[in-house]
C-alpha cells in the first residue's frame, strides 16, 4: 500500500534517516515508535512528499512516487495528520472540514460521518479553529484527513498532550477508522496504543529501524527491545 525503501534523508548536512525501509499493507494498523528525535516524524514527512530522500524510494500501490510533490501524493490517497495539527484558525470547524474534501474523490467519509465519529465537532461546527481545545483540534485534524477519503492515514503522535479521557476518544476513533477499512501508520513515542490496536510495529532508533515485527512478537520480547533501544 505505502512503502519507504532504503531511504536516506538529510536536513541540510545533517542525516536524519539512513537506509530506512518500512511498509503499511492494506487494512493494517502499523505502529512507528521510538524516543525523541529518533526520526519518526521524518519518516512520515518523507512518505507524504514533504521531504525527498537522497537515496531510496517511496512507493504507493506499487507505483514509484519518489518524485511527486505532497499535493499529488495526497490526491493519490495518502493523508497526514501532523504533530502540530495545522488547522485553519480563522475558519470554522465546518469550513475546515468541507475545505479538506475539495479536490478529493468523494467516498465513505463525509461531513456527517466525520461528525458522527467525533460528535464534539458537530457541537463546535460554527466555532473558529482558533477557539478549540487541544483535544478538539486533534479531532478536527483527524476528521479533516478523513474528508480526503485516503487509502492510508498517517498520524503523528495523536495522543500527545491530551487528557486521558480525550486520549481514549482518539484511540477509539482510530479503531473505528480502521474498522472502516483504512490502513493506518501510527506514530507514538510510547508503544501502548500501537500495541493494543496495531498488527505490526517498527521501532525507530537513531534514524534507522532498530526492530520490527508483529505486536505479538513485540509483546513476547518487550523488555529486551525496550532496554536495547531505550524506548
Ligand atoms: N527541520 C529540521 N531541521 C534540522 N533537523 C531536524 C529538523 N527536523 C528534525 N530534525 C532532526 O532530525 C532528527 C529526527 O527528528 P524527528 O522529528 O523525525 O524525530 P521524532 O522521532 O519525530 O522525534 P519526536 O518524538 O521528538 O517527535 C532529530 O535529530 C532532529 O533534531
Ligand atoms: Mg516527531
């Protein structure tokens, strides 16, 4: 579905990724975990086209998309919910959502279904993006990505900075999105959520993949993996 193949990525002269290969298959929830600065966000940005690898390729549904810009990758069905959420502060919740659907193929996820997933967004439909709480912003950011009806959804630390009850809502929403058939690449610093809802896990360590396997394999070897990779 979506794959990074042996990718090197630099910020200027500083190398952030070295020979990273990861993939998300159809209908999978894949966790990408690792400590601060390991390279998790860089992997998502590279898959989205915001960064270009100096070596290696990105592939979507078997096609090489290494040279495509983010807008074209988005139109092919890859969606990205960045860490900083990037909602439009001067547009209402409803405007943020409807705008996201423009230029994309219609599909299962409509305005009503997105608000069904996050009822709070319907209550806040006429509020400006700037007035939302952190949890509401995260919900809007995820709902906005859904409005593009992607085939793969990439989420960068969706639970970060949220109260435990809101974390639960966001986690439940991810489970529901997956149940509707979406492939999901989920970045988290901690492994708890990917372990409970995912099928496979990659541990990113100093710009490389330090470990990968199924969640069951991770669970069986958890202490050793966490110890070795300091997560
Ligand atoms: N815009 C940038 N310019 C220069 N270096 C960067 C930039 N963004 C990230 N880096 C560096 O690249 C490396 C990987 O960063 P990245 O943001 O991918 O890590 P991360 O795993 O997402 O960490 P976190 O859990 O803190 O979000 C780090 O060493 C970081 O300092
Ligand atoms: Mg990050």
